[in-house]
C-alpha cells in the first residue's frame, strides 16, 4: 500500500483506538466483563461452570452480527437466554453495575509516559473506538481521559470502524483535516481504511509476529519519533 509521507511538520494529532492500543483486559477477555460468571451465579447458582462457554459464544455471535456496538442489556439477554436464565431487571442491573475499571482493565506500560510526552509537545489527541458509551468513564478510572479532547464511540455514533463517520467525527472535533491526524489501531485493516480516507496511519503490533500491509509500530513510544 502506498502511503503519504509522515513528517513532524505534517501531523498535529493522534487518533487512538482503545483496546489493544491503550488498554488490555486483566485475564485476557474483553467481553463479557470478568465478573459475568460470578454475577450470574449469584442469581442462578445451579448453572454449571461449563455452560458459560456456549453462552459467551452466543454473545460473540450477537456482537459480530451487530452493525454497531450493541446495547449492554441486549447483549446480556442473549447470553442469559442461552443459559436458560430469566433476564430479570435486577440481574441486568447487576451485570451493568459500575465497578472500578482497574478491577478488570489495565493500561499497557508504555501508555501513560507516551501520552504525557505527546501532550507536552502539544499533540492533540482523541479516541476512535468500537465500544460502549462508558469508555470515557473507564479511561477516567485508569487516569488517561484527561489526555483526550474527543471520543468517537461506536455505540454513540451508531456505526463501527471502518465507517468513515468514526474517523471523521474525531478529526472534526479537533478541527483538523485527516492529513493532519495519525490513526493508530491494532487492526491493520482499520488502519488501511483510515489511510484511504486521507489519514496517516500506524498499526499497533505489540506481538510483532506476521507481516503488516500498513506501516506499523510495536510500542507507543515509537510515536514520539513522528512529532
């Protein structure tokens, strides 16, 4: 893929994906939240632990068939029905109750220092993520929301990447044209889509195995060479 040259003089902002770039789930699973099994068992203790795998797979299929990040309750209903559990309002409320983000999420070791330095250099920053509406709250709980001027969130906008609206919402909120923005995502296809829209792009490859069709980085600190 032919990409436009990226120089410190041409870029003014970074648009970050969240999961896989800034955050990772403690325990390795993004959805459902890590306390899903314990919460359900508190309401329906007769469920055998091995039944959860099929329910979570049903939830994954529901996610994959959705045109944007689905409603929390609808997602949970799919899994509860697969388990044969009544999706009662109290159980649904327990599944979406607020818990401290650091119970199930953590930032990568290179995140805070890199964001601090980018901010010190005057780099504008935003987030473009296929996520639920509470992503800014999760970022706040992990101490990184203060770096971002804008969020483009799929569940709010009603579309997922690579829909151009996701990228354009963030760059427009910063008041910058695409060519002034660098998009970073752990999915190379989504970076390629951004490049086709006129953005600069870097694929985050924290596990550098394999070949990327687009320019890539293995740590966020490599972004500092571009600003």
